[in-house]
């Protein structure tokens, strides 16, 4: 299961294309040891980015522990 499937299944969400792209890019950067900084535009709700970031951290933690 990849990170997008994980988030959609665990949280019961249907992510938009830009959210999927964001999640994949943040996952790849985190996996490769890079830090990530994002600045959402004025029209985006910060809470949706925080949810994606939190779910990515959960996915990484579970994957690291072989769940």
C-alpha cells in the first residue's frame, strides 16, 4: 500500500490530484532525508495540509515498524 492509498483508506478521504502530488513529494523528500517547507497559498486551508502532514508521519512510523 502506498502513502496515498494509506491516507485515503485510513482517514476515509478522497484526495484531490494536487493533494496526492503534495503527499507523494513530501513522502519522497522525507524518505530521502530532506526537510520540507511548504507555504500554502491564501486560498488553501492550512488544516488540510496539516492533516496530510500528520498522516504522512503516521504512515512513515508504521512503515518503519513493518506494520
